[in-house]
DNA sequence: GTCTATAATGTGATAGAC
DNA sequence: GTCTATCACATTATAGAC
């Protein structure tokens, strides 16, 4: 039945996501994915011929969860401060909902840059027009207007990106060195960052 | 001979570092480590009984490359602005020299928090007195003096940490989305951050 | 200390029945 | 589509000669 087939496919992808997110490509085991999906290991191969192909499906799905919105905000034609507020808030919000994605993407991109870029291109069509250019343009506009200090837009962008992603990707590390291992406390801390990050940035660059 | 033994042990650890840093615990292969060290695979087991033990040695060595100095700066009794400048500059500098360490530590800590914390405790003696407290104290002192705005010291600390570590741990990702894949250009960009980060932070919090 | 050979197990993938 | 059984190979680890 078409519906059952679709259900199984979804069950597999959900299970595969959990395992790949936690263990990475090299640490993931097809058996564990099958167990989590409550199906036979052979069925994995029936639906996704190989571990590699299943991984690609998982990565692609993960990437689509945050990339389109992110890119849109970066190229949007709005004032810089608004762009920073919107980006930080949305970005942190998405990753509060999908906390395993940032480290997964960063790590796998390191492991095999070329292979992963192929998946990304497959996911969003093309990598040609760089969305970061949209952010740089906003920065130059404000510098010209004299509303912000002179700053290298690359530094500013990386600052913003770092403060949005790292507290999520490096959560276990941060909890280990500086916070009580209290899940709720850290979640509250992350929610506060949705406004804290943009305030911190704008404070620093506004004239 | 004692010297030869020491040499072999070092050769193994150097090779193991390269492989574990790049492939992680689960992706690393004992054969590859042996090949890189130009010795027989059995010798690995002669010197470090198991893959697990070799990994622990590598992690411990990696951790010692940055943790002692970092902790020292955080608890040092110096004014906040100086502490921020010193921390950012030293931290980024260390990781320019050892660029694979941050992602390695973050990833392996995620994979197996309890196991890794044991290694850390083994490396620095204890985790009891939290070095981040030293930073928080400096922040509260300045707030009381009225030299900086009122800010949650945890947010400030995580901002600083993020801007220091993420550009290194997430380098491949950042290069992929926003920079030309030019090694020298990015290295220059990182060196600039040694002063940019503290300027950015102090700009944001000073009254 | 260093090597060769091999054991023991884990793992991705396939064949074939139903 | 889903299962059982099994292959083929990779990988950690050990035994034993030198």
C-alpha cells in the first residue's frame, strides 16, 4: 500500500536521523537504525540501497530544516539592525527545536567537505550566489550612512554566526565547564539569547 | 633502548593525533595510525593495549595543550577588560596553532560525555572549582563599579567563548558558505580576530 | 621491541522465500 | 514489502617467532 510504504520510509528516516545525529556517519550502525525504526535491517537496504545513500537523505533533510529561511533573511532588503535581530532570533529558535543539527553539519562537513557540498547543492539547487553577500551589503550601507562604526563585515558576520550556533553545537562542552547540568536552566539561557545576541551586537557597532 | 622506546611512543602519539583529530574515535583506524607512524599495527597494541586507551592518551594530550593556560587566565586577579583581551588573544592563538582540537573536543564530548569527563579529570586533577566563576567575579566587580552595563555574566562568557572557538571549529562550514576557499586569507582573518574579538566585546559592554 | 600470522568479532550488503 | 539466512570483508586484538 502506498501509505504504508510512505510510513515505513518516514519511520526509517526518523530513526536514521536520531542515530546519525548522535553518532555521525562513521559511528552510526545500520542495525541500530533498524532497531529504532522497528523494522528488519534488510528493509533499510530495500528503501535506501546503502548506508551512504541513507546518510545523504538524512543530511539533506536536516539541511533543509534551517537553510532556506536563513538564506532568505540574509538577502532580504531590510535595515541592518532589523536583519541582525531577525537572523539571531530565527536562527537560535530553529536550533532550539533541532539542537543536534549544527554539530552534525559542522562535523560531517569537516569529515568530507566535497561530498557534503554535493548534498548541499542537491538540497538548495545551487551555491553560486553567496547569501553572505546580502549581509555584507547591508553592513556597507550603514557604514556609508554613518549609523555604525567601521567594521569588517566578515568579522561582524562571523561574530553573529558564532554567538548563534556555538552555544548549541558546544552545549555539552559549555555545560561541562561552566553550568550546572540542568537541562531546563540551559534551555532558558538559550531562549534569552534570542534577544541578547542582537542587543549585544548592536550595542557594539552602533554610533 | 630507552630513547628508542620513547621515540616510538612519540611517533605513535603524533600519528594517532592526526588520525583521531581528523576522523574521530569511531572513524579512526588502527591500521592508518600504524601506517602514519611507520610501524607495525601490533606495536600499537604493545604500547597502548587498545584503541580506547590510545584515544584517551590523545585526548588527554590535546586537552593539556590549551586548558591550563585558559584556566589560569580566567581565575587571574586582573581587571575585566584586560582579562577579556588576554583570554581572546591567547585562546585564538593556541587554536591557530592547533586548529583541529576544538571540534575534536566538542564532538567527542558530545559522543560520550561521562567517558570524556573522566579523561579531563585525569588531565587537570579535578573539576571541582569552576574557573568560569573567576570570570563571573570580574564581571560583577565592574558592574558594581559602574564601568560596564548590567549583563548576565554567563551570556557574556558564552559570547566570548563562541567568538573565539567557533571560527576555528566551524572553519570549513564558514569557508563553504561565505569565504573563498583560500587558506591564507582565512588565516589572516583569524589573526585579526585576536584583537577584533575583545574590541567588539568591550565596545558592547563599556559604559 | 618488533615482526608475521591469525583469531574473533562486527558490519554493510545481498539472495531468496513468502 | 518484509522477513531469515548468509556472504564478504573490515577491524580490533592476540599469539608466538625472532
